[in-house]
C-alpha cells in the first residue's frame, strides 16, 4: 500500500504501490470483501469513475432516460455500460426559457474511453461536441465578488457589482465603460476578468492543491495521456453576460471556468458542428495536442 487518504465525509482512497496489487484486489471479490470488512462492517467499495463536462449540449437531450444513454454509447461506438451516468451540471429548472444548450456531465466507467472522448470529441445526435475533464476551480462569490466562498455562504450585507464595483447586483448594472475589481481593489479590470491577477493566483493555488487540474486527460499506460497544460489561463476571450435571465444569484462556476487552462488546445470557443456518427472502430485523426 502506498497511501491512504481519509475524507471528512467518511470515505477513503487506498492507493496501491503496484498496478498488479490493485488489479488483484479488483478481480478477487473475496479479497475485496475482506479488505472492506476489516475497515468497517458497513463500508462499501466504490469503483473509480471518470466524469467529463460536455459544453454546448442541446437541452433537448434527456440525461435521465436510460435509452438515451444506450443510444449515446452506440452512436459513439462505445461498449454497452461504458457510461455510468449522465446529468446536467446545473438543474434544468434553473434555466431560462430561451436557453438552447447547457453543460452535460457524462461519467465513464473507464479512463480509456473518457480520454478518447476528450481527444477526438463525441457526437450527441450527430452534433460534434468537445468534452473536458471536470476540474477543481477557485470559487468567487456572486454577491461580494471575493474569492473563497459562494453567495449562499456570504456574510456581506449588500451586493457588490462584478462590473463596476458599486453596491448593486451585477444583473442591475447599467455601467458600460467603467470596471472595478473588488478582489484586487483596482479599476484596471472587472471582477469577472480572467486576466485578474487575483484570479490567476487563485487558479495556481487550486492547481497546486489538485495537481490533477493540469492534466487534460486521465493518465493511463498510454503516454499521450500524460500531457500537461500550463497553469496560467489563456487571455480572456468573451465578455460574460451582464444581465441574467432572472433575479436570483448567479454563481460564477463551471461555465466561466471552462475557458481557462486549455493551453494550445482550446476547444472552449469551438462551436459544435454536425458530423456523421463515426463507424465503430474508426479512429478520427488526433487534433495534435502538444504536450508542453
Ligand atoms: Zn461573498
Ligand atoms: Zn455595476
Ligand atoms: Zn482583479
């Protein structure tokens, strides 16, 4: 055994020194049961899963329907059962009526298919989409604009605007030509800017805490899966909307985070395109992710 990591919620990760030892435990139910029984009679064994975020998924997709999951597997030439689960990142009921696409989370049972999905893209109803690994991200409060907590946990009395820094909700902002960053206390940029030095620092801190963040793939025996991306986010590309569909608090999370950390293979602004479903076993050409 190499390491045991215990989590507050009661779960633990046991890391083995060799792959053979891990495979032995996985493939011998007796050994697995005994190990778990010795830890705690009520403990259960959970297989590792590989979640990916798929931006721009049409909201017409139904992730709760088992048929849709099987259809997704066959459309992409994956074996039956490759997908453990699918769900929307943000609850569907929180969407505006005009929203056409959303972030879908697909959890795979094995890393190989998840890696190919990141490298070659996937199709959902013949629409070519580019999944990414779900990364740990710095939290920025939508109410006070400071890092480290979310609006629900905020102790500030009033709202601070992410655009101009005045005391109103960002969604109520009428200022077009003035920016203010609350975290940096400067009018150089807005609080939502990806060029914000505080944000860049938080990204680097998060990457240090979660080294997996800088790996675009799930590392396996195949060398191309060991590629890394630089931790500095790419220049900011597009302005986030300053008005939100409804009056509820808008939390700056995955949707905004997805544009950072992609290095030289940034699909985040790549529009989804239609393509014919790949024939089973056909490998699409690699889009040349260059390890740095
Ligand atoms: Zn706050
Ligand atoms: Zn404002
Ligand atoms: Zn800043």
